[in-house]
């Protein structure tokens, strides 16, 4: 028997937010689990994300009892061989292996980086923040360094600035420049799109191969000399600024 959410008052926290705030999964994933009938409150299936969870309620997701956990925020400099998932069915290295021992709470990556892409990745159990940063409407600013198989011609650089048509639509970057610190086969580009393999596909459309791709900036954060494969906790100030991230100015106010 499914629980009628209308029978519950406005007190308490929305069920989807409660689940994401425990670190079990993102809020969007929580919605999916709720609609699939995989969430129970007090041993009854609840199919409404807006159901209000009270402090005395028992919440069970996919057979697991969940509860609020201390919030954790980790910044990782991902290595090339690590997969941006919590687990892998083929037993390959994941980003969780890189932060082993960082906290007792279950954290998960905010967004993903391809296995062969290195650089800045945030892991947290703060579902609200993860949702803010991951949702397309947030248009979070991402900065990449790309090393190509040959120097990018100026004509092709201008084409990328103007936008490239890909198989899934128009791809627009905010900025692209030749790297001032790396070789003449390297460029730095900034964009807001979160489409799959977007950076690699932009260059492939112009017949360039990306030999190395490194994310060096995300939502105003930088690696700031953090070694490859190393991690650190975000500071309270960084967390506060992430919550106030302004997509229009790309600033951390």
C-alpha cells in the first residue's frame, strides 16, 4: 500500500531532498527511485518526492535504511586512469579509490570526467549543492587545458570561437586561447556546457586528436598546485561561495 502524501502536513523535509542530503544519491536520482516505488517511509512505499519526512520517520531506499550524515566536501585532482563513479562492475579503479579514508560518510562525484580526462572533481554528500552544480540550468563555468596532436590553426581557433555544429547540436565555448605556459600544441578553453565529451568532440570535428585533457577550473575553484591524485577538503568559505555561485558573472561572490 502506498502512502498518501496529502495526509501529511507541511512540516518536515521533502523526501527527495532528505534522501540526497544523506549522501545516498543526487536529488534527481532520488526522484527516479521514488517513482519506481523503491522508497519506503515507516515500511510503506511512498511515490511522491514532495512527501514530508519528519524526524521520527524511518526511511528505507532500495532495502537500505538511511539517515542524515555529516556533510563532506572534497576537491580531487583526478588521475587519468580513474573512473568518475562510486563503483565499477569491471573492478577498475574509481575516484573513490583515490580518496580512500577521507571520510566515513558516503560521498559521490558532482558530475563526471571521462576516464582519460584528468583534473578538478568535487565529491560530496550534500545533495542540494550537487544538484545546484550539476543541473544544466546552473551553467557552471569549466576551464580545460587541452594538448592536441598538432598545433591548432588560427582559422580553426576562430571557428571554435564562433561555434561548431556537432551531431547533437551547436557547441559554443566562452573563451579559447593558445596556452601561455605549455607547448604550441596546447590551448585553454572555457565553457558552460555539460554535454558528454563536448571538448573532445569539438576538436574531433575539426580533425584534431586530444592527447591530454585536464580540467583546471570548475565553478570558480582551481587546483592551486594540488598534485595529481591528491585531494583536500573544501574550506567553509569555498563551500559558502559555491552556494552563491553566479552563473551570469561566473564569479564566487
